């Protein structure tokens, strides 16, 4: 039987309790609140004796924090001392953005062209790219959007602006090649603003203008060689840490995530903010039950109201689909000790660190503010990563149960909640935050380690996901109707 200590003495486990799961430290009567992180994660729906395994079916979820009763900018954190002199080796772009990789990008307007573009990319990588050693990769922005949709519906703005911002990503130097079919609803002129040079002659290939598959591929390869020769002249330069835009995300979370990897990422986020960088956290349904902890930290009441706006929009979106935030938790989350979305959200927001919330971006919007920013996205790993690509040049992904997730366009740093996972997946996990749970390291020590690692990766060091070439397909969020 396991023995644990609480302030009142010893509690003996009444049954086998899996690692990371909860044990009642005292008797809990029916209808009494059950606390974790000092917050209510549920109410007991039966008596729970001390030493019992506290499981999902024993708890009734509390209602989410009422959005009309939240404190607004009532506890704004004081600015922390700036960190000066921290740099990385990045790629300067004419528009003022900074890349962490040098990538040739091919943007597409519709799924119809994806197989042809992917065929061309395979040939570019084998036949042309080896002649341009200063270019890291060739990436096709393929997706399931572009036609068969209500292109003028209000929700259509979300995937369109997401795809535009990804196509003009800093790691592409803001200048992709565009491949269109020709008859799709999402025409190149609809995807890109007329003031962007992307629509100039030679930057757009319409497959319906070509005579057969061979000419389609030849047109792409010819344009690719010209663009690769330009990109090959790019060189890394010393850039301040303030040029970083780092996206934070959870995937395969467990009950250790909120006490090891997420707090360590939160500490690193504070360091990045102090160095002038932009740090984005997202995943609305994994913030909703902890929003009352964030609105007091908003820089202004207006920023707090913007956060509430995004929470309300998603409440209504889920309700329209006859769902609610409880649909978020997965079998893996529960196997890893998370009883419900309330507990998961309270651990998830630890990634946001302790600085003031400076701004809020809606779905698919490009983040322009410095400091800590909430960028609204669904919690789905693939959709969240796609949405964050509209802004970020580096990604940090925490996991407890494990995920071989990756992105082709930016480096993904994987941080594990448990040492057992880091040892099992020694060639997939970059940072082991499980050392916090075993007492081998503090949150502060792992946070500093992650901060330095982020700067190294931004400067060219490969993550494990890059080493293996792992890249999930892009999945733009489309809340609009499909026709």
C-alpha cells in the first residue's frame, strides 16, 4: 500500500492508484468540493474516504466561471526586470520579420492541386534542392479548404486569413510560390491583398492554364529553381531575442503536465517576455475554466474584455454543435490522471507564466503585440498548430502521454511532463521536465534550460521532430458552412 504525507499526518492508500492519479487526503462528503491547484475541479457525487482513488466518475463538474462576473485588470503584474543581451542567429526579412529557418514555400489555394504540388515537391527535393545548400527545406502549404464552401460566410474569414498569414510566413521570407487550379472559390486575388508582391507575374501558376500534367510539374519546377536561387543567398544574422514569436501548446496532457512541464514552460515564457519576445498561448477550451485567473492579469480592462469575447464566442460555437467544453478531454488525458476539463485547464494555463496579458488575437489573426498574448484557437493539436503558424516562428509543445507531433514550417520543441516518457521516447523528447517531480531539478532550472534551448533552436539547432522530418498536415479551422 502506498503511503503519502499530508499536513495532518499519514494517509494510507485504500487501493492501487496509478501514477499521476489523485488520492483523497481526507474524507470528502457527497456534494463537497474537490480541490486541486487550490481550485474546485468538481463536487463529490458520493462519499470519498481518505486514501481513495479519486476518479472522473466520482465528480460532478462545476459550472464554468460566469463571463459577466469576471474581474477585469484588477491584479496586473508589475513588469519584471528586462533581460538584455540574449540573441539568436536568424534570417532578417525586408518586411521586418525574422525567420528561424530558410524555407522555400509553395502556397496552394485549393485541395484539388495538392497531389500535383506534393509530387512536384518530391522532385524539387531530390533534383533541385541539393544544389542550394543554404535552403533548409521545401514545404507545400496544402489544406482541405478553397472550394465547396460558403466563401462569403462570416466564418470563412478565419481559414482565409490563416492561410494568408501562413503563406507569407517569415520562414518563407514572406514570398511563396502560389499554385492555383483556376476555377476554385478561393482565387489567389481573394487569398492575398492586392498590395502584396505575391500576385506579380511569375509568382502564380494556374494548373488549368497548362497543357497536361507534365507541363504543370515543369512550370512548378522552373519557378522553384528561380526562387531557390534567391533564398540560397540568405544568411543568418545575429538577432535579438525580441524577434522571437513563440507559440505554446499542450498535447496528450496528463496530471503531471500542470506541475512539471507547463510551469517550466511558463517560467521560460516569463524569461522570453523579459527579453522582449512575443509568447502566444491558445486553446480556448483549455483556458475557459481558468479564465478567472487570467482576466485580473490583463494589462487593461479592454484586453480582459477581448479575452472574454473569445471565450463567449467559443461557448456559443460549441453550443450550436450541441457540445460543451467537457468534450475536450481524451481517453489519454483520463488515463494520465486528468479527471475533467476543469483540472486540465487549470494545469494548461500554467504555460502562460506570470506576466501581464498584453493582447488577444481572434482566430487566424496575426499577432503583432509583444509580450504575453492569447491567440484564440481550438484545442485540437493540428488546428491549434495551424492557427498559431499565422504568427509564430518557433513552437513549444508539452506532453504527458506522448505525441510525435511536428510542423514542417517551424521547429517544434517537445517538453515531457514525466521522465519515464523522456526515457522511453529518448529520440522524440527534447526537454525532460519530469525531473521537477523527482526532485532532480526545479521549475526555475528547467525553465532556464528551456529558454536557452529555444534560442539555440531558433539559431539553427535541430529538434528531434526536425531530425526525423515529422510534420503533421495543416488543418485550418473552418467554422463556416460547407456547401
